[in-house]
C-alpha cells in the first residue's frame, strides 16, 4: 500500500509487540520508520538508469518473507558489536514492523515477491486498493492516541481494537473479491462468453471492483461496487497480437502476470496493465508502455482525455464511500 499507511502500520505493530517493554513514543517513531524501510528499494532508480528499474526492483527482496529474518541476524550482530544487552525487547518490534509491510502489500493488485531471492513470482490477493482511507484512518487515529495519551493501558486497548478492526477489513476485502468473482462468472454465463476472468480491486475501498474477462481476441472490463447490485456495464477491447517478443515485453508480461492488453497503433503497439484503471472512460489504463513493431521499448505514454474524467471518478468514489 502507500508509504504513509505502511509507516502507520509499522507503528501500531511496534506498540502491539512491545507493550510494557519500550516507551510508547519511542515505539511509535521507530516502528514507523522500520515499517516504511522496505520501500527504500525505490531509491534504486537513483543508481540504475533503466526504464524498468522500479518494475524490477520494487517489492523484491526487501518485501520478501526472508528480509525480516535477515535483518534480525544483522541486528543481532550490531547489538553484539555495540555490547548492548537489550536485544530481546527490540527483537519483536523490529520483526513485526518489517514483516507487516510485505504482508499488507500481498493484499493489493500488484502483490509482492514474497519468496525472493529464491523466486521472483509476484503473489497477490487482489483484495485491497493501494490507497484505502477506510483502512488507513483508524490506524492513523490509533497512532495519534498512542503518542499523546498519558495512560498506557487505555492507549494499548485502543491500539488492539484498531488492529483488530483493520485486519478484519482486509479479510472483508477477500470476501468482497469472492463475491465479485461470482457476479462476474454469472454475467459471463448469461452472455455466453467462453474464456476466463479475474477480479481486481478498484479505487479507494475494497467494495469497488474491476472485472476482467478474456474471450478469444477480446477483453471485457467492468467496474462495479459489490454493495450495489445490478447488471455490470462492460466495455470491450480488441486484443491485438504482437509479431514477436522482446526483453521489454517479457518484463512487462511478468510484471502484469499476463493481465495485459495489446493495442496496435501506426508505428507499434501500446501495452496496458489491465489490473488497474479508471472507470467511466474508454481506455483500459491511462498509462501504457509503447513498443515499436519489433517489440523494442519506446517509452511510457499517457493516454489522452484522462484528466477530464478524474473529477467524475472522484465524485463516484466519494459517493460510494
């Protein structure tokens, strides 16, 4: 999810893991910094000049399940070198602040490479949007109260409640995903489509969904809210075929998990990541990769007419929330 939410989650996880052993304000600050630390892999763009740097290196080893244990080994070595004997009280703070980061990213559409460095497979549950105020605000309130309240017992009870409610919300997202999948399959059967489909989370809340159904040389896309029953409004895109593959196309295919729309233009092809996009428009995704007829990378393009649609999109999202 977004960096701020990851920091807030790191703070509440640190306080939950250190109740009574570390001063609350210290746990909030250090837990927040540790919670954001895995996203330091974005700094690779400063050292590697490659249009695919972020795709290749973000949510890689620092977002792996093996990163937290690696840091624990490193931390033990540092504490030993500094001759500190308080590692036991810091160990759960560091571990849980770190491990919650990839676990939360797992619930998003893009997912994360949980098994790096042994596998670059991206695991994703497609249950929670990258930015979700319903999830983030309760955690932010909890962090604020942890920092200002004088009574430890009260602040810890509030923190536990916030963690319970927000974790429950994540699993509500999983249930909403399954509900949306059933809705999509029912519609596909009604329309007599033959193929397969997938559900991705839409914008701002777990109840907004993006349905993708692949039928021969067509991709059908629909946005809907699982709390608002009704017939889905589908938009259909024709899937063009690339004449050959290339390194750029292989990277993009890996990143999207194959959820990609290919559209031909005069000098090549536009490749869109169909896992995310805006409703109420006639394009699969506002940002696309441009390749020439031989599959060579030409640049990232922003489809026109998207800015004029943002206001309507935001109004729809706010109304649903």
